[in-house]
């Protein structure tokens, strides 16, 4: 590596690549929920568990904790693909308003941050995740039985 920032760049790319692989494999599984609300809950739990498993990795992936570090386009690509996949998943549930999407990201990130800051290794905020997703889903009109393919029933 030519510099410390190059090491961070490689670590950033590796972290997002690992999550991307986990996300693709998990969401493609026959056991993964297909109904909108349950799918969003499962996606939220998947990211939450990955995030709280490694504080330093989460900080590198999602916070500006390293002064002067900006990921290269190559390292940033898996994060972009994950964002695009999340947007596609939500669009399939008729959730397309960018504000609604950002609120979901903020709720999820906020619970991760609170878990890591106040109960590392515990489950206090994870225990609130389904409730937070339900509140969000209610606010965007995602019914409990709404299919993933779109078109509300």
C-alpha cells in the first residue's frame, strides 16, 4: 500500500463487498421473506447484525471517521450497488419517494449507532428494530401483506 489512506480504501471496499455478497446470498434464499413489510424487516435485521458485529468496520463504511479519507471509485462501487439494490427492493414495494427511503436509512443507522454506543454486544436497540420498521412502513402505506412485486392490494 502506498499510504495509510490506501489501506483504509482497501478495507472500505472489502467491507462493502462482504456485505454485498452476504446481502445477495441472503435475499436470494428461498427462506427470505417475499412480502414487503417482512422483507424490509429482514433486510433491516441483516444490515443491523452486520453493522453491530464490528464497530470499526461500521464506522469506516458509514461514518466520516477517518480525516482526509474518501473512498476510490473502485472501493465505493459495492456501496453504490447496495444502494441501488435497496432502491430497487423498495420500488418493487411502491416506495419510491427519496425522503421515505432516507428516513428508513436514518432509522436503521440511528438504531445501529445507539446499539454500538450504549449497549455493545447487547440487543436493546435490535429489539426495537421491528417496531421502528413497522412505524416507517405505516407512514409510507406499506401494508403488512403487501406483495414485493408492487401494486398495493
